C-alpha cells in the first residue's frame, strides 16, 4: 500500500486529482441525505484529560463503573475484554513506563494540546511496535496511508515532535517519527459523543479522502461500541449528486475570526469558499461591546433579520447568508459575541434563571441559524422557562407547549440526518423522547 491507495470499488466515492489538494472524493452515484458514505475504525485514539476515569480508554464509552489498570493505575476500562484488547493493541508497551513519562519535565512543560499530541503519538507508536514487522508500512495499510498524507506546514522539523513514552522495540529512527507526526499532527480528528468532544483520533483513510468545506455536504460522526475501537462514519447532510465532491468541515464553523489563521497554520491552505471570501473582504470584525452600547438591542435586530421567532413557531426559515448580513450587524460575527451569549445561556440555565436563558438562547439560536444549530438545548430551556418557572395555564400553557414541541420536532429532524452516535443508549434522541412525554403530560 502506498500513495496510490484508492478507496475500494464498493465505496460510494472515488478519488479524483485536484490541483489544490492533490485529490478529492467524488460521488460515484447519487447519495441521499443521511447516507453513510464512509466507515473505518480509528488507527489510534487518546481521551481528553477531562474524560480520563469517566470513559474507557479503549472503546471510549462512558461508564458509571470502570476498572483501573492494576499495573499503571492510569488507564481505565469497561471490563476485561476492553482491557485485553487495549493491552494487545499497544498498552503493554507503555504500561510500566507511562507514569514516569507523564511526570517527566518534558511532558509537564507541554501545553494542553501538546499533551494530547504526546499521548496520541505514544499510543500510535505503541500500536505500531506490536506489528509482526514493527513500524512497517508494508505490514500496516493505515501507516502506509498516513505516510502518503501531505505533511503539515510546520511538520517537517524534528523539533516540532512532542515527546513520547519510551517503547520497546523503539522506532527504527526519529526520521520515521517525524514523518508520522508531520502527517497526523494536522490530520487527527476530534472525536465527539452527542456533539461533545471526548477524544482525539487518527483516521488515515478519512484524511486521505475528504477535503474541507465551511459549508459541507457531509460530516463525521463517531460510533462507540463495547469492546471495539471507536469508528468514524461520514454521513451526507443533504442529497449529493453523482460527480459532486464530498467535503467535510475541518473546524467549528463558529470560528469566524480565527479560521483563516487556523487553516494556514494547522493545515497549510487558504479556504476560498464564499463564507471565507466574504470574511476576508470584511476584514477586522468590530467588537460588539465597543460598537454597540446596548447588546440586547443588537440581539433583537439580529433575531429580526434571521426571522427566528417565525421559525420557532412554524419551523419554516427563509435562509439568510452571511453575505446578506447588514453592515451594522456584522459585529455579531465577532467570536467574543457568541462566547458571551453561550456563557449567558449556559450559566442562566444552570442557575435557574430561565427567562434570561430563554432570551439569550433565542438570540444565540438566531446566530446559529446562520452557521449551525442548538435546538435541543433551546427546547430544554423553553421547558424550564415555561413550565418549571412560570407554571402557565390556559391559552398561555398551550402556546408554551406548542413552542417546546416545535423545538423538539425541529431537533429530531436535524439529528435524524446525523443519526445516533457516541454512547447511543443515551443522548439527544432519548432526551427528546423524555421531554416530549413531560410536555404532553402537563
């Protein structure tokens, strides 16, 4: 297996040459919305620090009771099966040395993202050391594909490699480690469960196949099954025509100001999609707190422009693009504005100030309707606001019930395209069902 790797003939896409990205995934036939275009297990994974001890280090599933590795005490598992699978996949190469490594000065001095890269590199090298021919691209299809990826813009220098736990047998050379890290450093994926980030993973085939688009026609989701390594599925977000390129988002679409730098520094390219081209023309986005003395009025104008209140009542939306956003409202694209709205929404919801949460939530929804969705959280907030805090009656009660049920229905429509993911026994679909029952019973 080498740089000429191509998807199997059974795949829904095939690779075509592309002058900007070397290749692109093109649909072999018409692909309906909600279709699984691609599926593959992770080559290596590493849990986020905050998830350690709450999720299995092998299958990444959340469990109320986990078993700690009795040797190192730093890895946790669902059961003996997950522990044995992880042991054979490479944990046996680092178990006795991982604590000494993580307590070392070299590791402790790393930034948070550097520690994640260090664990991911350690797990990948440990896995490669268990091959019948350790670290051999001829034996490992995934390693061969990894080495065929384009290196990151700063990945061609050995000094950029993070430290990794000593492994026996060790890699044959630091040049190989450099080659590996220079590829996955800008090609690893954030694994999420129910839209919440839980880990990072390396999926070489997906990296080789799919290019980025800020308004993508497909998206990656993750399947977590007991006793199995996490898997990625790429799902179509809309109907895709035969011959059309299939693209996924590399970054959060909410990154309006920093996306240009992220693309250049992390991925080494400049995105020329309509949204990025518009943002480049706009230039510096003003701070809404400085440009507008009254952020509440700014939010109301944004809601009116998007038509969010009509959308909540009817489920119908006249799609507005960023290019149509009036110049006086462009400050809402400042990342600080979304961050402040999100913080207000989350804090007010948790503190029981549901009226404030509902108001900031509607404004946040208006912003997300330009770039994304958060309907389920709005449904839960509207429930708390209308039925827990106010206890409405008569006509007011029926109106409130209608709004909550409409939000839930819109949430389901949105989520059904993606389907279940992550810890499938829990999550948004279950929450929708529970909340619908509560609303109908009041």
